[in-house]
């Protein structure tokens, strides 16, 4: 489990005006949610936040908050982050305070390894689910689910129940849904092209008949 520390400050003011003031100070507003904390308003340096989650675990990095307030020493996970449309810099963040002895629900990214046999034959790899919901203790959160697609051919499918899940980790699901598949894109494109050509012939023939009248 990747860990990091983040120094934050408690804040009393809220609203757009307060947020603009914070950004002038190169800080952003944030909130920590938790049973003991309620909704605790804080501010932080967005550069330090980006640094804290720049681990293999990303948003699932276990962050220890530091600062003068009830949040000091609390371990949290980033649950939401708003970013600027163009520069993609953080402008607001939500954290969830966690109990290390209780299960948490998080999203874990799917990562594919290798190039499939189907792609070599002209097919295309489709990642249907880029993230999977998991339930586990904070110390058991996987950095990602790696799926080796090397042996996959056109038409092959990896379902959620095919994924190797570490001990203590559960992927809740009601149906055995598709995560990754290989489709024959070139064949589909050729079929569509053929249909278009046939339609073109019909149009030309109709035009010719109209000319004869």
C-alpha cells in the first residue's frame, strides 16, 4: 500500500470568495469526511496534493494528514478532485477518513499487458471496464489489476471472474461482466465498406434508369 503525508490547514470561511482568496495564496479548499470529524473544512497546497498521489496507487494512496486541527494524524483516501478544464490543476478535493481495521470501497484501475494475437491479425483490443470496484482493508488495496492479453484472439473475452484477485480483496458483482475483449474491427469495416459500395451501385442504376426516361 502506497503512503504519503500531506500538510493541511483548517479553514472557517467557505464560498466562492473564500476559494478565490485561497487560490491567490496558491492554496485550494478541501473537505475531510469521517465519523469523528463530520465534514472538516481544510485548505492545502495543490502541488503537494499532486505529489502525494503521484504513486503507483494514485487516488488510493493512503495519506496521513498533518496540521493543527482534529484531522492531524488522520489517514485518508482521496475520493474526489475537481480540476481546471485546461491546465488540469486541482481546484477542490474531498478526502475520506478511514479506519485501518475496516473495509473500504475504492475503484482500482485495469492495466493490460502485452499485445494480443487478435490485434496482430487486424483486430482491436477493447477495455470495457477501465476501473473495477473493490472492497477490502486499506492495506490490501491493489495498485491495479494487470491482465495479460498476449494469448487473446479475436472474439476472446476476459470476464470479471477470470481476474486474479489477491487474498482479502472482493470485486462485488451480480453478473459475470466483460472487462476486456478483442474484436475484429477490420472485418467489420470491410463489411460496412462493401454494403456502402452495393448501395452506391443501386443509386447509380436508378440514376441511369431516370436518364433513359
